[in-house]
C-alpha cells in the first residue's frame, strides 16, 4: 500500500511508575490496585494483560490522567502526570469519533485545536490518514465506515497530535478476527515508523505477545480479595517478523497463560 511519508511523532517519552495504588470509596473503601512499580523506556511497546478486574484499565486511566492515584508517583518524560494531555494520546475500544465530521476533519481536529498553521494541519492530516491506509475515505463520515476503518481513524486522530505516549485500552476487542489481525499488523508497523512509546491493554495473550517488547502480567483485584498488582514482566525477544506458530512465540504465550490462569484456578477452588 503506498504511503505518503511517515508521521513524525514528538520525542517518545519514558514512563516511571513507583509504588502506585488506587483506592475507591475513601480511606475505608476498596483497594483496587497496590504496589505497582514499572519503568517503561522511551519508545518501548508494552502490553498489559490479566483477568478482568485486576487493574489493567485503572492503570491506563491513571496514566492518561483521567483518574488520580491514591498514592505513589507517576511521571512521563520526568514530569508528574496531573491530568489529561495531548502528549498522551488515548485510543479506546469504542472509537469516539465525531459523527458530524469527515475522516479528514476528525483527524485534523486535534492539530486545529492546537492552533497550528494550516499547512501543518494539512500535512499531519494527510500523513496520518495515509499511515492507516484510508486515503480513499478521507471525505467519508464515520457512519459510512466499517468498525475496523473507524478504529483506524481513531488511531490516526491520536497520532496527528504527535503524542510522546500512545495509550490503548482494548482497541481491537470489538472487531472480528480478520480485521483485528490486520490492525495488529498495521499498529506494529506504525510503532516502527514513529517510535512512540505504547502501553496497550488487552485480554488476548496472543495479541500481547505478537505486538509487544514486554508483557506486564497483572493479578488480583477486588473479586480475588487482594489488590491488583504486577505478578511478572515477561520479555518478548522475538524481533519484528514474529510468527504466532513458532515454538518461541508459543513458549512465551504458554508462560503468560500459566500466570493468568493459575490465579483463576486458585480462585475457583477456594
């Protein structure tokens, strides 16, 4: 597929999480997440997996600045996170596009809000639409696109802000298997092109191993009676051209699966 240049991101940012906790409902409320410590180097691609309720999405919302941590520290590019910022772009499972704007207008929205020069808005819009392969659909409205195409627009819209960090919460979870596989390949390529730091939350262990350099396995949560926490950080030293059928791929997948399912089995037998 022809491309019009490469999107130019901001300088990718390192993320430092130290002893982070989150309690809901005041001092006597539920401790949903506790003791989370993680360093993510600039340009890294990290996936976060774990059973429902383990704190994956809570961690991502705190990274995005949508929620405050109860205790601990969190910095991005050595600056404390105090709220949402276009430097930390977020892509959700529901696309969140403006239905009254075309593809191009949706992608251009962020740069226009930043009051960039018209030529720069056009450049970013054109390059990022091309990056997700939607050049022929630039003048279509979201209602005229499939779910996979709408998610491509959502990714392009975030990338147009040139974020230092890209945060993704189950972005492909609602898509069919073929579309999901295609977008995984596209996202891996976009990451290679831009070098943006990515934190990607998913329930799919195979997706995590396919996409990331490291997989953060979380356990616990309110339903398990203990706070959500990081059980292990698993390296994925498979390179760019990884195959889901290779023995190395499946060895890593089995190890992560054992961590996730060991907790589920323990809970079920208690």
